[in-house]
């Protein structure tokens, strides 16, 4: 059985010899040793090692490739999530991360994930010419990265692979940050490993400028304005970027910085990973928070710019909130939840908001039950319009934005005597 194989010891310098030099102590595995150690992996159904890895390297996948002798394939798996495998394989605290979570470590010794990653990374460096992937097409956007430490190098590498034009500004005269100045040679060789990893980043088209103190040598304003790191993002009539928050029924909710001009479809399906379940397609997207208008699936290709949103009769970009709702929630069900929120939040000081929210809640209940009439729908719109124009504060004025936009985009939901499915 795989878990009966003892952990393969790693070759090291003789203590008497290493006491006389500063060369790397650990020699690492050769191919035969690496494949033997890789064969110890149990390939757990729920790999705890992956969850414990800060960057989420698919550890069982790369180990499986390595066990089969496909080192290039193992390198490709690691490269999806880590840009500096030779460095990470040496200096990451695997004993408290991936190896610390390894099931084999409960009663014995865990798989030597770090040593295997190091082997694959070193092999890839030695075969860089044969394994070099084609450079991606540039997307016309520029990014400045301040600092050439491991975070800066990894960030620049990932962005370059996505097609960005990247330039790193380093304050010191050597590139590498803590990799060069903070870790001793016997733990992390500078010329043999660090320099070659940096060259791989440069091969991706990343420009690195040393002796530049951002804030003194160059200012943030000059980077943003004169060199166009900000203004070259976005579109000609809407330059720059916007921080947005994507939530709801998507695979990867989160906060993203996006260039103006990206489409709502790209936000939902590319950045946020698409719908969390393939069984339930997209129902609607609400933009700008609870008081924002509703976007229908037919409007997903709307460009996320101020002009584009106005032309599509959607909410001004505002707070950057993007709420994605799938078909498990009906349009009326969603509006009732929104209405419950505004009824609770209304201070009750002005009549349009106080009475409007109350009556609209009752009318939405009738629509949900399928007992509404044409007069009810006309009254619903009348109250919403009055609230929007006569309320004394912004809450009342925008409370019915979702309702009014839903009545335009989903008229079938408000059709008389048509059954409405409610969550």
C-alpha cells in the first residue's frame, strides 16, 4: 500500500563539509526519488493539503503526474496557481501548511510536498527553453507593481499571463526583495534559483526598473496620469477602473477591481465564475445595491460604463454592488424581499414613503398569489412613481427602482391571472 512506503529521505551536504561553506544544504530529490515519494500520496477524495495551501496548488494532481514520470505535466499543474515553485518548495513552511494537513502525517510521516514541488520547479527551470509557453496577446492595459519581492513577482507574472503590460518598480538595486536580502544563500541560492525565476518573469514581458522609490523618484500621480497606468484602463469616454462587489448565486463571490468597459456578462461569468449551480440559470442581476435597478439576462452584454448603463436604462454604477440571482428565486419573490427591507428601513416621517411601502407590500403579495387585477398593477406603478418623485430623502426616492425596472423587463410576471412561482 502507498501509505506503507517510508518517506524518502532527502540528500544533504555532509555536516563537516557544509561547515566550511555557504552553499545550499539540501540537495533535493532526483527523478527516481521524487517518483518514489510521489507514490506515497493517497489521493484523498477531499484533499486537505490543497485547502491548507495558501495559493491552492492542486497538490494531488501534480503529484499524480510526477508519479507517472510526466514532470512537464506536473509543472503545468503547479503553474496554474504558483509562479515561483522552486522558491516556494524551499522556503514555504510546508510543515504547518500542506504537509501539516496530510492524512499520512496522522500516524506517520506526511508526503514531502515541498521537496516534490522544489524538484518540479528546478526541473522546469532547467528545461525552460523546451517548456516555454507562447506569450499571451496583449490586452492594451498597463499595470505598475511596486516592489519586486515574492508578492510583486507573483503578481506581475499572473498579470502578464493574462495579457497585461506590467512594469515593476523596485527601490533597491537588486531585484527580489526578501528573496535576495532576507534569506541566506544556504537556504535559497540566489544565482542558481532566484535569478532564474526572475528571468522567467522577465520572459513573460515584465519590465523591471530598479533604484526607483515610488513617492520620491516617481509619484503616484505621475504614474497614474503621465505614464497612463490608470487612464489607459477602461474606455476613451470612461477611463480608469472601479472596485465592485459581486455577491449572490455565483461560484466565486468577492471584491474585484475592473476596468470600465467590461461587460456585465464578463463580471458574472468570468470574474465570479458563473452560476453556482448549472441546474439553475441566471434570473436577474441587481446593480448598485438594494435601491438599484434590475438587469435581465438579455442585457448582460451591456458595457459597465456610466454611458453604457444610462443607455441601457440601468442604475448609475454607484457603489459597485452586483447581486446575482438565479432561478431558484422568482422575480416577485426577489421584489418582496427587497420591499421587506425598505419597509423596515423607512423612518415613516413622510407620507409617500410610509404609505407607499405599506401598499406596495400588499400589492406584491397579491401578485405573488396570482389574484391581482389590471387595476392593482396600475396602482402598483402609481405608488412607485409617487415615492420616486415625492419622498423627502434618497431612501424613499430609490426604494422602488428594482420594482419599476422589473415591470419593464419582466412584464410577463405582472400579467393578470398568470400563475407566478414563488420561492
